[in-house]
C-alpha cells in the first residue's frame, strides 16, 4: 500500500440505478452510528456495496496506507429488503459526516432509555434516506456520490498471530500516544507474546508486553517472529472505533509488512483493518539538510556546529539517516570528504 497523493475534485453523481433499491431496519440506531464511525476512520466517503447477502465495504484511505474490510450479513438487520436483478449489486459512495451529525445524540438502550430505531436505504428515485424513530421520527434524504472501486484481496504472508482483549490493547496504545507522546509504535510478536515499544523526543523508552499466559491473551501462534513499526496515532484511531464494536481483536503480523487488525463482532459481520508500516522503516529514508549562509562561512561556524549538534540528537531518535550540507555566498564547504562522498551517493541513488 504505497502512499500516493489523491486530488480532491467536485463530487460526481453516479449513473442512475434504474430499478434498484434497498431498505434496512435496525432496532438499535446506536449500532449504526458505531458502524459509520468505523468506516470514517479510513474514508469520509466510503463506497458501500449492497446485494442480496447484505452490505459490505472494501475501502482504502486516499493516501492508500489504511484499508478497511467491513461486512454485515443481511440477518444482522431486523428487516432487509433489496430489489436487484440476478448477479447485480448496488454500489454507491456516502458522505458519512452529515449522517453522524444526526446520529450524534443517539445513545445505547438502557432500562430507563428506550432504543432509537433506524431505517435507511435507497429509494426508487435513487435518493439515500435515513429515518430515526424515538417518540417521533426524523428523516434526512441525500444524493449518493460516485463510488470508488473496492480494493482486491491483500495477500500478506503473515507469520505471527495473537488474539487479545481489545480494550486492553487500546489502553496500551492510548498510553503510548497520550501519556508518552510517541509518534510511532514498534510491534513485535514472538514466542513470548506481543510487545509494543517506542522512543519519544526526549529519548525515553516505552514498552508494553502482552505475555502469552496473561489473562488478556486469548490465543497465540507464531510460525516465525515478526516485527514492524506503525504510525501510533493511526493505530489508536482504529483501536478506538474497533473496541466500541468488539471485545476481542486478532492481530496478525509479518516483518516490515502491513498489520492486520481483525475485530470479532458479536454477530455475523466482518471488521478488519490493514495499516501500512511507518514510512521510515522499509526502505530507510535518507534526509539531506542544506543550510545556506549569507556571507563567509567562518563567522558562522561556531553557531552552525551547535545547531547541527542539536539536529543530530533529533536524528538519533527520529530519523534513519540525516546528512548535512553547508554552503555560503563565498564558499562551498562540507565538513569532511567522507561525508561529501556519502552525500553524493545518497543524492544519486535511485
């Protein structure tokens, strides 16, 4: 899943879906809210595919570093009706934000608070609609957007797997990001269990371990130990929405490959995320810092050395490699011939 820019254009409207419509009813609208939040963490306008078997989403984010595979069997719904020809489906993109605004006040049912019922679908005029019932009804109608093509099967040769309590894994990653302020998480699965390590800007080290005999570990299988580094903030976003829907998460890993997070929902459904490795791990990224000084270099040399010393400390904890080049209006200086040669190799590398 290589990172690539994606230009935003004016939303396109899909071709009319002549003769196609669907309708789904769920007694607990709060669950619908959680489903949409789980999709929005990857894409603001996910493409939804509806057929006789139910609803599914296979969506990558615009940068193509995160993917979600989400499926709901038709029997998850209290009612599910669809009108299609044989082997047909309904494919459309949905802007999630306006729907979540309507659903933001929806709470889970309690003894004192009745559930909010949700009914939604695509009508014969090819408009999407959502209706909520809780003492009175609310309804919004909107036009579907142009769908994306769903991503194909991701064939990652995973070599290690562990099944955990989703809330405990969320708590560990939250501590990593919120309390420790780390930007990346190195995850390792070996014969001892799952390990999460990181370093922050001050050089302090963080480590959390889920041992194979810990109560939070439900299953553990290792063909070959695996380790990879991931964006800690993106990992936290996924775990936050996933842990609201499932108590258990299955983590699969291969060395320097995307991670798979499969949440085990308590009904007939699939919620799986794939997250690409953190950018500086494979292949290593080389950085060149070019400082240009106005005037002669000699008068700046002492200040420049102090500046570079600080940058070298940052490089030690944040970057795989950093190279320094200094030029001035009067001369062109590298601090050593060895560094000059190395710099030229980096700049000429393809």
